[in-house]
C-alpha cells in the first residue's frame, strides 16, 4: 500500500507539471453526464418548465487518446496503459469517478439506494465488470487519508454495492476523449455506458421503487 501511495504522489506531481506544460489546461479535463427521469413539462406558464424529475449524474476525468492504444495489451498487460498499478480502473482519469442518483437504481438485480457512490471497472480481456462502491472519493489528493480514495489506489472490494458484467461493443469510429453516457433512456430505466477509442462498454439499469 505504501509503495502505491508513493507512486500515486509521484504521479500527482507529474500531472501538475504536465498541466503547466499544457498552458494551464489539465491533460484530462473534468466531465459530467446526467439524465433526468420521471418529470414532465408544465406548459401552463409563458414558457414550458420541466418539473418533478429526479437526476442521475456521473462525474469523471476525461483522458484523451492522443494516439495511444489505450485499451489494448495482451494477458496480464491488458489495460495497463490506463491502469498500470491500481487494483481496478477508476474508469476515467485523475480523481475517482462518482455516481450520484436521486432515485433508487436496480443494476444486475441489486437495488442501489439514492445517494453518492464511486464507480470502477475491473478490466479483463473481453470481460469488463462495473463496480459500484460506497468508498468515498478524496476531493484533493492526500496520501495520509486511508478512508477515502484518490482514483482507484487503495481500493478494496469490501465496500462494493454491486458488480455487473458489461456488454462490450466495437464502434465503427474512434472516440478521442473518454465519456460516460446515458443511452436509450425511458422513465423506467436505460443503459449506462462508457465510450473511448473504438470501445463502448455498458450496463442496463432500471428505476427502483
């Protein structure tokens, strides 16, 4: 654990230097994706207003491909470009990816109560697993903080809420910057997907009661 935290600290320093080299812009910008479920437009006023909806939001770092084989590698080296030494992938960059939901979600048969969670992906060749966890995310890197995570360093599975196999699809084009997206949404559910390079990996979910 100590070696990993030291390595993470070194990476944080290197990242800061790279930000300066980029002219003050982060190499992996922060991104969010969101959807609103269950509301409706009220057209009684001068302009329509959407009311009664509940939000689901994912916050994540958005690494850029920059010509790399980001999701390649054979055998034990699979995925090491994006996740060289953490137990699982943070499914983004820099900080820990977070899922915030205002309504219960059912993923892989398990109900997730409204709240804030962290998300990771266990990367294996042709076998990705989405992890939703109650680990808290650090807002700023602190190597002494062992109760919250920076990225996926220090992750352990004891706080997992659900693990779900992901459907992996090959896209007909290359996505340069990683993104999380909500796909085929209805009031009863939809699909949560991550897209990058020529890969889309997704998990269906339903709105719980």
